[in-house]
C-alpha cells in the first residue's frame, strides 16, 4: 500500500513539479543560469478532479473538494495519458485529471498541461493523506511540531524528528528555514499515533484544487516534484 501511494505521489509530482527552474535563453539559443546562483520561481498552481463536461476548448471539472472549476484549453495546452503524450480526444467525461496552469479567476484556470489521474483514481491518495504523506499550509510551528492545514480542510499536527530531511528550492535546509504560511508536502509514517515525515518539502501540492493557492504564489520552490526516496 505504501509503495502504491508513493507511486501516485511520484506521478502527481512529476506532472505538476511546482518549483521548476527555467534557464534564461540567450541570443545564440544557449541557456544561462539565473544570476547570483538564485533560482527562478515559476508559480504554477493547479488542481485535480473529475471531468464532468468537455467542449472544444474547455473542461468542466468537479474538484476533489466538491467545487466546480472551468479549465480552459488552448493550442499550447499539453496532454498526457499513461505517461505518454496525448490529445484532447483521448479524454472523456468521468476521467480524473491533474491540471497545471494559471488561475484566471475564481474556479477558472488556463491549462498549461492536463494529465490523466492515477490508475484506481484519487481514493488511495485520500486514504494515505496524514498517514503516509502530508500536504498543506503550515499554520503553526512549535519546537518539532508543525500544525498543517491540509487541502481537505483537516488541521493536523505532525512532528519531525532526527530522521526527517528538509528541502526548499531543491536544496537541503533545516526546520529553521520553514515559516508559518509555507505550503509543504512529504511522505512519512505514523509513529505513536503521530505522523512523522521522512522528508518535508516546501512547495504546493494541490490535490484538492478548487482555488487553493490562488494568489498565494503556489509553491515557494518545491524543488523536487515528488517526495525524496530516502
């Protein structure tokens, strides 16, 4: 079960990968690194949900928190299914999808990429939330305890320990680098009825969609598209 949930996390993160660093093109077509070794931040919010209607240039999606969202498509929208390039015609009503793009209003999105959801749907991801992985906004930090507001609206206290590793903008950091208001995600396990992450990343992991992260700078550098494997 843990391997299955981790595989879902890996595929989800690979699609969305909030904290990408995009080199700057130069006139000769080469790329250059950001100045002073700093990473560029690309805020790419997104959502996950089930297609309820399809038109030539949009999807209507019921997000995982029950809201309805309009996902607009363009000739630049990329589609993926079974980890392979796809096209609009490959999707149908009832499909579960991940969307990466930009918010254009309340529950409205311009899609940069649309990818088919994991085999078996999002149910296993819901079951693993707070038990095998965590995602959400940091509401409080007290010592080694963090209070996390999860995308499903549940507030959960988690605890880090000496085995927890921390990532921010793709770099190893410490708990002191985390702040209230950061969005985090990571995998881990329950220890003495408390979730303990083995790795905790700063970055958006918007499973539930429906506007979370709009205007918040979705992902302050997730660094890795999915939790580390160590």
